[in-house]
């Protein structure tokens, strides 16, 4: 049962994030943010089933349905409508050939965000470039 | 290019530093922290199953014959299948079994980080770059987001980079001897590569970037030719310091 609840919660958070809402684990709040055309249906247990608006995302339309019990606890999340596009497609080959840099150039001058190197271990990390980047102020 | 604020986090899992860089909407809020916690937990779970340093791990017990594959979590079969595919495609230079010892570490790392990145992909309007001991998964949320600039470490001087690769969506893996002598050998001969210092592969997913970088490195002087034949993109740094780009438009270089 615990596993089911966890899986439900992760589905919910995925759907919420896909919508681009601020994180919310409360059903009624989510319903409130889905807009005026949100429909609510009373269900047997005294809870409600709420169907959100169709949200247009980068990958196509998404619509979710959330069921809550009388306490407002989410009991079910259904995705009514999925995007039909596969967003992974956009990422295929979204990289270029490596660009060779002047061998005498110090790493600090190369304007890099991350480092790819041969098996940087925890022992070697302290002296690594990646360590320096990780400590850079945001 | 405008400067974009980047939030960074580090944890050590599986004996490796795990580095995360986030840009965009969720960099330091509850959603970002949850996604990071999930990513780290995924790696810890993988370590519990696959670590060859833990005698009680599933893989250690499988290797000693105390467990059947059927008794293992399904991801063990998945990893071994990937290892077998890599063995065949590298003509045996890559092998998860050497001298009777089962060591799928060469498969697990990239595969595990790709799994860990799933939690980060759920962060809306957020770019991330997740690195694990020098291998990375990168993602940008929108068409206008700048690419992540990934420096490829100089295998002869870890304070320098030999190349930079811009990545908007994809993975970068580097295999070599730096930091850990004799880590990769040709499984057919046990020989440590002598003519190649490091191999970097840029690919759609880290599972195959990592497998191909490791296999190419084990293939030693055949590395660049093998990667080219597979249509891969990357960089081979030779032991003498020469750099060889691999890819569709690559031309011979210094």
C-alpha cells in the first residue's frame, strides 16, 4: 500500500510540475488554480473528483483529474489527456562536436559549467575542477 | 550571452562526487530539493544492488552464485543485458565478467545517473546538469535556454580542459586512467590501454555514452576508428597529447 501511495504522490508531483504550478500537495488548492471552467463531481465517499482545464504545454495538451476524500486528501490522480508528442525528440542530437581549446588555456578562462573527466573519485574530488565549479557562488 | 544564476549541490554516493547544477524556475525551492533528494536516493538504491565493494549487495551475491538471476531485482537483468550488448559490439574488449568475477560497474554508472536524472526532468522550466564522477546528463527546458558548457578535462593535467562541448540535451562521458590507475583494461588481454589517455563520448543518453567511452578506451589505439564506425561524437586524447575529434564533421587535428 505504501508503494501505491508513493507512486501516486510521484505521479501527482510530475503532473503538477508539468502544469507549471507551484508545488502543491493539496487537492482543493490545485483545483482552485485550474481556473473557472474546472468541473467538480461529488463522489460516494463524500470527496470530490476535480477535472482541471486542458493545459497547453510545450509537448501538447495535458489534462488531469484528481479525486479527494472528505478530508481533502488526494485519493486518485488520472491523466485524462496526455501530450501525443514525445518531448525526447526535441533533445535528440541537441549537442555539438567538442570544440578544442588552446592547450595553454587555464580552465578558469574556458567559461565552463561542468567538467567531464575520467572517473573523478571522492578522494580526488577536492582538487578537481568540478569541485571548484560546485563551490562557485550562484 | 546573459549570465544565468546557477544553483549547485554536491553529495558523495558510490565513492563518487555527485554534482548538480540547476538554472531556471526551480533552483532552490522545495521542488528542487525534493528532486535532488530523489536523484540521490536513486543512486543509493543502485549502490545497494550493484556495489562490488559491498559483499552483501545483490550483485556480489549473484557473482558468488548465492543468488539466481531470477531472484534479483529486474534491473539486474537489464544491466547485464546492456553489458552483453556492449561486449558483443566492442568485440569483447568490454566485458562485465573478467577472470570469473562479475563486475558490472562499467555499465551501472551511466545507467544509474540516467535513472537519477528522471526526477530532475520533472522540474518545469528548469535546466539541469547532473554529474557523477566526471560523467554528465544535461537538459535545458526551453528553446531559448543556453546550452551547458561542458569542459573536457585534460587527462594529463586535471587543472586544465582540452575541449568544451555545448550540450542542450544529452550526455557526456569520459573514460581514462586519470585519477585511478589501471581502472580500465582490455578484457581480452588484461592490457591497460597505452596509446590512449582518455576517450569522451557525447550522446543522447548517458548509458551508451558511458559504455562506448569505456569500450573505446579499452580498445586503445582502435578507439577513434571504432567510435567513428558507430557514428558517435566525441574526443580521443592520445597518450602523447594529440587530440582527435570524432564525429560527422570532424577533421584531423593537431
